[in-house]
C-alpha cells in the first residue's frame, strides 16, 4: 500500500494496533516525533452515517511508543500533507488531523474500511480485515 496517500494510516495501524476511529481522531498535536510517542486522546465514530468525535473506546487516553521507521513514515506523511495544503490554497480545511482528505476535510470511518478491503482484495493476499491489524 506504499503508493496510497493514506499509507501512513495503514502503517500506523499495523505497527500500533490503533483502532480506525483513533487513527481518524489523531491530531498532529498528539504526536511527539522526538520522544517517538503518540497519545490517543480522541476517536472519530459514525452512528447512522453521522460522524462525531468522542473519547477513545477505553474511555481514557493512552500513550503508544513508536518505532523509528513509523516516525519516519509520519514525518513523510506530514510533508505530503503540507504539499496538499499548499495546492488547495484557501480551500483547505485545516483541523490538525493527521489523516484527512486532500482538501483537509474529514475522512468518514466507513471509507477507511472499504478502501482497506478493496486494497487487500486487489493485492491477492489472504483476506484480512482492518480490525485484524
């Protein structure tokens, strides 16, 4: 999935076990690249296809250590996101989220699941669910 603009999301999910909603709720302010840590403070959920931000499933924030490669992947993602912000100009919806659409708007949680499922199916590997990461 390295060619996917959300490669950092797939990588972070696989390396940390973070839930889909936690990944979508992640803000740049929650990441400390120097300490190699990410703080899970909020999650994005969908109820009746309406999206809202809530506390994590465990009802409390937690800190996850990151390996050096994951920190590099996040930094690379940040550079790519800065380029998207520049390209979008004043139309960019900046909300500090690490994972968002190219125009800065929120990604619906169902889009993450369906995109992951399609990519896995296209790869030819044995079926794996996003939750399995």
